[in-house]
């Protein structure tokens, strides 16, 4: 009898607690700082969108579900719109643009909330020589260097105020220049240990890993063993390796083999920057490359890739000259370009097919597929928007002579767009489940200093182009899968803490866009045009884009790798 009485009392007490809780919830509804209602939520996992609400408290997502009873001073009606995790730009060159304009409108208006830097060159660590070199090579964007380490640079951006989160790999080129300078030399054991210690210091302070750009001098001079030695240190701190491979053209397969070797021997995840097969004669190699990556993944190696959504790349005109020209740096290169006998040798190598270095002039196929976008000299800026073929004809000089003359006259690498890739391969790559996306460009604005030069349209359209052209119009992948590749996949690959997904407890990096209208507007002829279709963007819980306009808020933070200990 006592047992029955006890059970009855427990049941009665449980019912009372339930009723009390229910009544309390009805009379005291949840309250959020921001409530996003009526939207279709794509959570970043690749699952189909769901009609649920999102509640934000502080800088975090506090609830997702039916929040119809909830209250908030700020209610966002997302009816007929997609609600997704903020997008991650896996290859950002906003290192300088964010210093002069922290709004980052070109990519904010595409839903990007996190910028990842460090393709070969990073903004630290810098010694006095590298600081001077960086200042000397500045173009239209001028700034003083108020930091020494990479971690200090990221904190500097956060203090200065940026709309988006910022993180970075350590540039292997920067490490090499710090210790060895710009010459074609190999490190001694002591110098290699110094390089490894620089990597260790930055990894302990939150760097994401090691980034390379191996087609360019002086990175071109580094042997594979040097890269493995540095990557082994990064791996101790859960770092990753990411690479603009030694070749994306004639030696593409060999470039992938090197990346896989580094991953295997250093025991480190590895990602291919801007996956591509450059040059018509190399387009057919993409199937082989995909098979190589998939085989490595089946063997347990963490190999991934990222890409941009255009058939042209952008780099310097010096990528049309053999790497030995830059042995010792740009001042040494300018002396060689001014020497008549050396010029003859350079000209011959520019026009001679080879597997020894990546010749983007020949990869483009013809001088009318080489477009000038950026000059340092005011005198040469009228040539912006013209092709190498046009400028050669204007000047009455051969393409190879024009290449050498322009680099020498501008005393810079000369910003150049090369048309290299096939549309078929772009679609083939987009379908790969391990591919994320990176602009390989600076996030710009259609005003001020940015209008002094042209740009690759990817600065304004890379992410919107995926969602408009390749998802909505051509249905290469689904919207849910595209959102995963723009958010959850890169955030997971990077090991970012509480980012990349719309889940309770995650940081509130959120983009609200219209899947029926999102599109790129920038073109190669008129690149300075914002994308359309993104209405609202939140970063760390603060609204930075409202009805397509910047709010003035700059809540972006420095974000760190999972191995940060200092």
C-alpha cells in the first residue's frame, strides 16, 4: 500500500511540474535579441531546407524550430527566402583591401561571413626586410605595417573593424623569405629548423596551417622535403596544408602527386587551391586528377579542394616568364629585363613550350586571351582592359617583348587575367562532394581606391554565381548541397570552432537570400558590379547587411585554428 501511495505521489508531482512548466512557457515566452521567422532554413549539412525559425541571443544561435510564441525586439521576416550559415571564402586575397575598407561589400553582398587567407604569402611573420619589401611593393592601396606576426595582423584587423571573420594559413613563401630571402637557394639544417620554429610559433598562436603557391618564385625554389618538414610541425597543432600546386597544366598530375605525398608523409590533411586544368591541351587530365584524389581519400588521406566559378584565372604578367628571372627578387628581375642579352634568353623561354615551369602565356593559347587588369604606374593605367594582343599591336612589339617591357616599365608584376579553363571541367568540379569555394581575390567596393584598376569579376561574383548560374539555372547541384559546400564543408575542413552550421550553440553567422534572384552581375568587361539577391547578413549575431545595405556594424573577429595554445 505504501508503494502504491509513493508511486501515486510521484506521478502527481510529475504532472504538477509539467503543468507548471507549460503554463510558465505560455505566459513567459522565449525572448531573443533577433528572431528570424518564416524562412526556409538550410543548416549546412546538405539536408533539404526546412520551414523553421531561428532565434539569436548575443553572438550565438539560441534556438531553431517553431518559435511562433517567442518574442524579440528585432523580427526578421524571411518568407520565401533561404536562411543559411554564412559562407566561407576558402581563398581570400582581402589582406590589404580590409585595411582600407573593412566593410568588404563585394563579398558581404554575396553572403560571405568568413575570409580565409594565406595562399603562399601571409601578412606575418615579418622581419624588417619583409616589412620594407611589403611597403615598397604597395600599389594603389597604401598602409603602414603595425604588426610583426600573423596573429598580430589578424588581431589588428579585428581592432580596426571588419564586417567578417578573418583567419589565415601561414605562407610558406613568407617563411622562406624571412629566413632565406628571395634567392634560389636551399636551407641548411639550421635554417630549416629556424623555418620550422617560425611555423611552430604561428601555429601556437592560432594559424590554420601551411599555405603554398609553388608556381611563383621564390616558392618555386622550395623542394618537397622542405615543405614536408614545415607541414610536420603544423600537423602537431591540428594544422592543414593547402596549396597552389607546382603545376595546374603540363605537370598537373605530378603536382597532385606531390600534394598527396606531402599529406601522407607529414600526416596532415591537404587541400588543392583553385582546382583546375589550365590550358586546352590539359583539359582532359581532370578525370585523372579526380580519380587520384578519390583514391587517396579511400586510402584514408584527407584530401579536399576548392575552386572559383570562372574560366579565367588572375595573377601577374610575371607568370609568363621563367622563375629564374625573379631569382633574388623583383629588383634583380628588373636588372635582367633591362639587359639585352638576358632579354633574348627570356624571350626564347616565354615562347618555348616546357614542362619545367608553368607558362601561363602559352597556357592561355594566344595573346588575345591575356587581359590586363592592374598597373601600378598612372602612365600605364590606360592599358587596363586591353589584351596583350591589342597592346602588342599598339606598340609594334612582339607579345614576348611586350610582356618584358610592361613588367619593367611598371616595376611590378602587372595584374593580368588569363583565360585557361573549360566550362565542362568547371561543372565537373562543382559536382565533387569534397570541393568548397574560394574567390582567389580581394573583396572590393564599387568606389574609391578600388576603381583605380580593373578586377577579375570573381571579386564580386564567385559565390553568387554558384547559386545563380550553377544551382538555379543549370542545376549542377542542389541548393542544399551548395550551401553545405559554402559553409559546413569548409568550416569542418578548417576545424573552425562553432561555425559553418545553423544549430543551437553555434555562432550566429547567417545569410538570408532569395534563391530565385541571387546572381552575379560582374563581367570581365565591367567587373565593378555587386551581386544581387542577398538581403540580410549577420556576423556573430550582429546585422551587417540589412535589405542589401551595410549597417555600419563591424563585428568580425579573428578566428583561430584548433591547435591554438597561446
